[in-house]
């Protein structure tokens, strides 16, 4: 279960951030998840529910997912194109000299805490 | 007043592990120890390949093995019985990969002043181990013929982080639709720098080439 492992890292980092900001309760965590990050959002939120509810800090906190579209850059013709639709081969010039610009993020964007 | 306050974090969940791995690599460099991270699917022949490789290198360099599995110690016992070299078992406690911290905990149980090469046999899995830097100097992976030539297309990250791809079970090639040239092409699409070494761990064919590659990496690391 790949996503469960990822959830443990998210929880560790959120706990660390909560400590740094003297936060006692987190109500939401917003993630930036790239389209080609190998993470399945539904599995991630399922694993989150199971694991987060075991932590006082995170009980009931919602995991929100922001999907970052994957974009690839062609080093030969300098085109930028959608990675999911076209993969490694540039649809404009057919080159294989391409690299991923964005879309593999697994990033905590922000945490939400109840305003008291 | 808004019901919630937002605190911006903007941090990759891999960031801490990447830093930790870089630190571990530096410590290993100072101690003159080369760490190889060996990855593959379950059943590709990692342990058999290791036994064959260690047999060719153990009189020239000092080797230790760390076996990472979700449970059991069958691999560590097998390595120790077959090669006589120190071998320890790490349990990941259900996790599908090792990270730098777990690797460090494992290395604490190895006498690093007595070894040149530590081989970490990662959990059999082509997804998560590729995402977590263990602190290893080189990454190697084994792809076996029955798994199919298209694996580099399905698990691109794994193939892009590897310095060497060993193609195992070459003896069964006639029974499978596995095109070695096509497979090499797919690997190089993902990673033009990856070395590809076909072997048969069961008969030992091709293992000399892998052992020579590994010995060269270890010598370079200790020399630099």
C-alpha cells in the first residue's frame, strides 16, 4: 500500500509544522499532488482518514488535494506539452529529448487551523 | 473572522529524507564505505544474484548485506549460509520501502570499520523504493525476463534512478516474448546513462560483468 507510506510522511511533516507554529489542532491539510506522481488521490485520502484519526492533532482533519497538471518540455523544439496525453515523445517534432517540467509534486501546500 | 487560519508550508514530503540521505552518503564517504541499493520486483532473483556476486568479490573486498523485508529473515539466513559474510535483516514494519533513516538504523548494526561494501536489498517493489533516497552511492535494479520487456514504460521512475539494470533469468528467454534489444531501448529512453547487464543468476552467466562493474564503483568511491 504505497499511499499509506506517503501518509505517514505527511503526518510527520504536519506534526513538525504544528510544533513550529504552536498549533494544537489542525482542521485541514492541503496537498499539491502532481498528475504523474504515482499517487492515487482516492487511496491517499482513504489512508489519511485511517491514520489521521489516530492522532489527537489531526482527528477529523480533512486532506484536500490540489492536482498539478504534468507538463513536459522538449529540449529540441522548446515546446511544452501535456505529459499524460503525449508521454516522453514530443507531439510537435517527435523528439525523445524531453524532460518533465512539473507534475511529480508530493507537497504539503498549507495547513488549516481553527481560528479561536 | 475566518473560521480557519491558513499556514503556508510549501514543502515536498521527500525533502527531509533527501537531506538525511545526502548526510548519510557524506558520512559513508568519510568512512570509505560504499552502499549499494538493490531494488526489484519480488521474485526477480535479488538474493540469488547477490550470492553469485558476493562469491566473486568476497576475497577482494569486505562485504556486508542488509536485507529489508516486511517480515521474516529467510533472505538474511540464506545469504549468511551461502556466502559466510555478515548479513542482517531489517523489518520495515509493513512499509513498502526503506528511507534514509531506516537505512541508517540498519547500518548501526554493521561494523563499518570492517567493510568496504554494504549491499542493501530493498523491499521487492518497483514503485516506492524509487521515491526514497536511501543514502546509497549507487542504485541497481534487477528486472527478470518473465516480468516482461515493457516494465521500463510502466515504472519509469524506478528505471530513471538506476545506475545499472541487471536483466536476470536470461536462461528462460526462449520461453517468453521478451526482446532484449527492445527492453534496452525502453530503459535508455528513461535513462540514457543506465548500464544494462544481462545475466543468469542460476548458472552464473554474465555475473562476472556485474561483479566487475560493482568492484569498479567501490574502488572509485574509496579513491576519490
